[in-house]
């Protein structure tokens, strides 16, 4: 099958002279169009995700070995954008280099110097094979590789501690699993003092910190899965480190890599965060479809949440991505719903009633109250929130409805 449409290509080489030579050479083939260039592996990955070319001409020896060189970039692109083929170009003739390149995901290997005929033939052959492969794959496999049907990511956050954020995360995740029986994961990003494992009565043998120990050059789904724990509720947990001092080894880049993987493996990913705009929290927000911002009816919490909303706005997170949840409401509370909404200048999506006796008992037993007391008012609030998150399958019922004390939008969280 001959190439019948244009081949788009990125050149990744740390030598500007080499990039210019290749660009000039490729102008003599009308089937090929250079759409971008990169000076190291990190820039190459960024350009591929932005421009989505058919191919990359990738030099091996550029950037920092293992961090931004050609092999590292080849692994990252193969994981994040597998429909972009990679041709390695290198002065290295040793078989070991070629083997490593192919193992990383390269489709072919050209040894410098090469002539124009060899270059054109390699590019056209690889492009032809890649297009044929993707055209013949079943639709569901193509969709998965392109990121279609990615899991929904929900970050649960508050700029003030002690508002019940982790309890909400655990119970909402369990309620969603109970309703859907789909794959649900909680990632505990309270890296120093995470409580999710305790709340679900999980005794993890490995945690998110263990992912970093003996970490291979390329993190894949199988490797991440070996560090995720099961719970009796059906929800799976990527637990926080067992000791606070291990938190520092879990970098924002590791979090990003993990999220890129689990989005393709789970239907719902809940992230329990810390009351901070630290790097790992911002990475979580960047990957989230929704941010649940927990506030309690007291003036200190309202003050902090007001400041938090301002920060989120400054960081350009869309306002419709951030949803306020008023937790621990009670009839004698000094702060009422309308007062809270007026002070925060934002609608509160849902009220969760206060039930300290039930919640404390639930925490102490490691059994979510949505399982032990599903008819309780606090569990019913979790059920309402799960309804909104899952969305109503009956389109006629997915309409706005308002009730005293809360504002509920059916289907508001449908995947954007």
C-alpha cells in the first residue's frame, strides 16, 4: 500500500546543525512535512503531545541520560502517544543500542551518516506500517490508545484541615463502586499522614513510596498495579507512605506518571489531597475532571476556602470544575447555607449533615458508613453526590432540581 497522504514529522536532535540539515533534506520529499523540532527528550515529548505527528526522528544521545535522552523520550511517547512512530537516529552501531531502542518502542533504527534514499525509504515504510496497524485495530483498542474513555478523576481538597475531607473521599468512592461495580481507585496524596488505608481497613504491604524504590526506567500499568491494595469494599487503594519521612521521595513527576497510567486502567480515580497548593496537589488538579472543595460551617473554614477559591482562580482552573461541598451541617450552626454562599460568592452543591457519633464509629471500625448505615442522613447525602457524579442514564431525569437547603444538578458531572 503506497503512501497516499502527507506524513507529519518532528525532528529531535540536540545539534541545531543536524536539525537544519535534516529539515533541508526532507524538503526534497513532497510526502513529508516537518511540523516541529526539539533539542532534548522532554521537549520532544511535549511537542508530540501538542502536535500529534505521524513520526519522530529521534537522536539517542541528547539531554540527560535516563531523564531527557532519546531512549527516555521514546518510552514516554510510546506510553502517552503510541500512534506516533519513532525512528531512532544514532552514530552508535552496537547491537545493544539497537536492542534498547526497539525495547523502548522505536520502530526502526538509522545509523549516521545515512543518505536521502535510505532516510526517505525508512520514513515511508514506518509510516505505512503504523497507519495500517491503527486502521486494522478494533475500535475499542484504538480508543483506549488515544485516551478515549479515560477514567474520571476527582480531587477532594480543602485549604483547611480537619473538615472531614478523607472521610468524604472514602465514602464517596465506596458509594460509587457500590452503584456501578466499575473499577474505582483512591490515591492517597496526604503523603505524610494519609488516612485512606485506615478508613477502609486496609493494611498495605506496599505504598506509593515503594513505586520509587527499584523503579524501572519505564513505569507501566503492570508495575503500578503491583503497588495498589484491595479493600473489602471493592475500592482499590494506592496508599500513602507508611512513614512521614518517605513522603519526600514521591515527586510531582512520579505523581504525573502514575496518573497518566491509572486514567487508562480505572473508571473512577479519587485523589485525597492535603490542605496545601504543593506541587503534587497541583498535578492532581491538572489531571482532575472535578475538584470537590470541602468546607465546614465555621468562620475559619470559610476564610480559608475563600482564599483557596481565589488561588484556584489565579491558577486559571475553570470555575465549573470546582464544586463546593458543605460538610457537618446542623440546625444550630452559626453559619447557614445562604450565608456561606454569600460569603464564598459561589453556590454550594451539596450539604452533608453532621453525625459525629456515626462517623467516629465508622472511622474506628474501618468500615464506611455508606455500607454500615446506608439509610442514615449522612449516607444519603453521599448517595446524592454519587448520583450527580455518575450521572442519570435516563436523559429525561437529568434535569436541574432544587430542594430546600441544597442545590443539585442531575448529570452535572458528565464527562466533558
